[in-house]
C-alpha cells in the first residue's frame, strides 16, 4: 500500500453540519475500501489564489491515507461527481508519512522557577551601561537603602 495526500476544496456556502457530513462521507469512502486514514485536517475557509467555478473562497480539507491504486480511482470519481467539491488533488508521498512527535508541556512550577533563574542570570550577566529590569528583591533593597539615608 502506498501513502497518499489529498486536498479537496468544499464550496464556501456549505457550512456547519453539511460540511462535517461531506468530510465524513469521503472519510467513509476511503475506509470502506480498506484505506487507513493517517491524518485528517479541516483548514477552514480560505481565499483561493484564483477563481474556481466562479468562487473566490473555499474550505480546504487535507487527508493523508494509505491505500491501493484502485481506491484512488473510486475516491476521485466520487469527488468529480459531487457538486459541493469545487477542486481536489491527490498525490503520492514518496517517503511515506511520519506523524510529528508529541511535545508535552512542562509543569507550571518548573517553568516559573526557570524564568526566575534566567531573569537573575540576565541581570548579573548584562554589561554595565545597559538597561536591565530589576527584580522585586532589588527594588526592595534599594528602597531600604534610601530609607536609611
């Protein structure tokens, strides 16, 4: 099985549940024929580079899937028939598709400690003559010195 990337543009007047129904329809067409969907993204309504079927906007949908060549023929045949799809293109991904790695967020406590540490490091490492934002501790110490004087 090969990996394919398909982008199709849905008519901009199709919104909400109708748009979701069209996306589900093509997802079902692929899965019924034995294709494995790796990624499905709805990019939303965007301006087209040039008018297509007298439309200047359209809803872009990206589908990346693994399938055989016969699946593509049926998938594209059904897109040609559907009046709600104004343009489509399917290409083969030569290197396959690799999902991007999931990046986990660090806990808030660790990030605030790191921010405080970097602020102090910036303050001490700044050459003289540059404006440096003082920390709260430095402001308190300066106020105490002015009160004593």
